[in-house]
């Protein structure tokens, strides 16, 4: 129950009712589980004291675990068969594989598990599966920013933003009832080049009087180095394709700025 519901608080009374155990016995069992999780680096079982308290599972990964996942991704991506004409890399199979996606989502969520975040926000469409899994780990709702307004969503706020890489003007829209005033959000996406989309999301959140607590992406490009967004967390860094040697230059991103 704890593992399948990360960051959800369970009172001891709820387990007493299900298992017909005494609280003292439950406390001993929880101590054992907590020690096992610690020894095998499976995350943490955390306790909240007081009458309204309880326990919850924090699936935070260690730095070494995140490093191993990133190395695994680099090895998976650096396959010449993934090279698409025009300097692109085929990655749909990765972003639609639940097993791989869960590892990525845990890696992206880990720096933000101890922060107070109310919503995960993404922009359609490729980042949606990743955002759903990240939201599940953080135990919060997920919101999709559309590229155009939908009649089924009622009144929307639309704004234009400049795509940093192409310098084209694009549009994004979000229903007014999606985010309450004062909400704290985490923006999750699959890829960042110049940071235009992330900057657009940040500006859109200001219209909702919401605060962006973090920007987390799977991959960012090495160039341009001076991006429109300064504080962001990226697992991998993409440094182009060597078409002559048929090599994809992908590395573990260093010196992340997590705000």
C-alpha cells in the first residue's frame, strides 16, 4: 500500500482496521520495513507525529541510482539506428515504455520530493506520459497546457511565446479553472533547447498567480549555453550528432541548477 501510493499519508489506525493489529505491533513492523528500505536503498518510510500524523513512502533515489539510470539512458539512446535525417533522434519507444518511463520519472521527481508542490504541469503532447508518472510519484494532480484552446475546457487564458530555438511565435492555452491562485507547480517536459517553452510556461503561470517551483526535463541541449531559463534540472545533455561516425553525443548533465 505504501509503495503503490507514494507520498500518501496513512494513519496507523487505518492499518489497525485492515490488519486487526495492535498499534505497538504495527510500530515494530514499520521499523523493520524502514530498516529494510534503508539498507536496500528503496526510498524512505517517513513518520509524521501527532494526532493527524501517520506514515508515508518517499521514493527518493540516491545520487548513485540517478547516475546509473542516466548512464543506462545514454547507452540506450546512443544507437546509430535512432538517427533521423535533419539532426533528430528517435525516442518515442523510450517515452512510451512504462518501465523506462518510471525510472525517468523517479529521477526527475527526486530533487522535488521534499518541496511543497501542488501540481505537475506539462505541455502537450510527448511530455504527457512522463508528467503523469512524475505526478503519481509526487502524489499530486497533473495539468496539460494546450497548444490551442479547447471548447470543452471552458474559459481559457491564452498567450503567445517565442520558441527560443526557431524564434517562431507559438500559442499556449490553459483553462482558467485548472490552477487555483497561489498554487506551486513543477514543469516537466521531455526536451529543452533554448528554453522558450519553459519560459512561456513560467509567464503563463504568472497569469494564474501560480509559482513555478522547478523545471525538470529529461534532456537539454548543450547549445545554446545561455538559455532563456537559468534554473532547471536536466538528466541528460545532448551535444548534437556526429553524422560521419554515426554517433549521438549524449551525456549525463552536470552542474544542474535546482531552484
